[in-house]
């Protein structure tokens, strides 16, 4: 009976999912999005590769409707490019911007002139989405993960890691610790792709595979949010370089998992990535100034 129901469902695709959620007002972030005429921000990138999941869109993403295109997003894309990571998919815990009106030291709202319209506008400060908001958005994210079918997922920052691991975490302690997460197939029977079946055979025991009906296990690597690293680079401090190196090491770990998959399944020999961390650190610091 259930099989009949499932087999009669129309084929699900990322564009269908995108369209279905683009007018969503399941939480108050959607109501705000409509009020300010902002964009719903869906994920983008290469499927069946490395999926990076952040908190949510910021001011630039809300304006243009694309993930990770603001300052910290550009920084992340730069780091990925320098690491030789060309196959990746970017998405967020929530698809609408989460923010609060910014106020000055006296508690008065901050107003500035919009550089485009030249009109005064209130400044909003990004804030992490709360559990009610990301809970409302989780069916979209789960189905997006299922349709993207990533080989490895990287959680960027505390909120995405807590939401996906379903427990509270301290990101500084947890980062870099490769684990697995269980994600529902959003009501669709979890099936392995042919390629992933080969992957399972090749590396039994440490692989992505369905654990039970409607649930899929994914490799997961937690790390810092790029906004945290860009702030650290801007403000400096004793640990600045160490935190940057940890962030890069976590991304390298994800790349290694993906390259292992490509080698085992497609026989693709990993490229030699001769990137000097010190040089990358200096270059990115320079980019930031
Ligand atoms: S954040 Fe997600 S659940 Fe909330 S309104 Fe936007 S799309 Fe809907």
C-alpha cells in the first residue's frame, strides 16, 4: 500500500522544491521577507559533491536571492577555490534572512542612506535563526539534502551543526570531528544511487547508506562559519592564524572524503593541491583589507 503511494508520487527535483518553497511564510522570517520585498534564497551548486550548510541569508543574499555572495560568502568561495574545491553545493538552515533592527549606543534605530536608491533606510543586524524558524524550514532543507545527494556535508557554524546533529554543541570543541548524520528522505524511500552502491561496497562500514526506510546517513564535518573567520581575520588576535588553519583543515578533510569517493567509484586520481596555508592566509588577509 505504502509502496503504491510512493511510486505514484511525481518525481521530485530541486527546481520543483525551490518553486514550492519560494513563497513560503511558515515562519515569521517569510513574513518579514515579504514586507521588505526580499528574496527567498535556495541552495545552488554541484549535486553529489560537497554540500556546505550555513545559517541563513544575509543582506546581500536577501537582495540578490543567491546563497553566500556577501562578504563572508565571497571569502568562503575564495578559500574553496584556493583549495581546489570546484564541486560544491551551498545552502542554509533557513532560506529567509533572520535579522533585527540595529540600534546605536543610546538605543536609537540606526538609519543610513541606501547607496542605490539614495533614500534613508533602517539598518538591520543579522542574527542566528531560532529553533522555531529552522524547525519550520527543516522539511525544505532535508528534502534539499536528499535531492542534492551529497557525498559529504560540512556544517558551517554552531546553529547548522546543532540542528543537523540534533544536540547542543560547542563548535570550537567539535570542529573537524568527522561523524555521520541521519537525514530523513522527506517521505521518499531512501534509495542509493548506483554510484553510491559501489561506494558502499568499496568502503564497507564507513559509508553513506540508508539506515532504515526513509532515513539516510551522510558523512558530516562540523566547522566554523566563514563569518566568524572573516571577523577573526579583520580583528586580529593571538589565535587568528590557528583558527583559520583549523577552518582550512576541516574543509580539506571534506575534500579528501569526496576525492576518495571519486577515486573509488570513477577511478579519478586526486589532484595534487600544493597550497601553502601561510600564503593563503596572507593573501586572504590582504583581500580583506
Ligand atoms: S525561513 Fe524557511 S520556513 Fe521560514 S518562511 Fe522562509 S522558507 Fe519558510
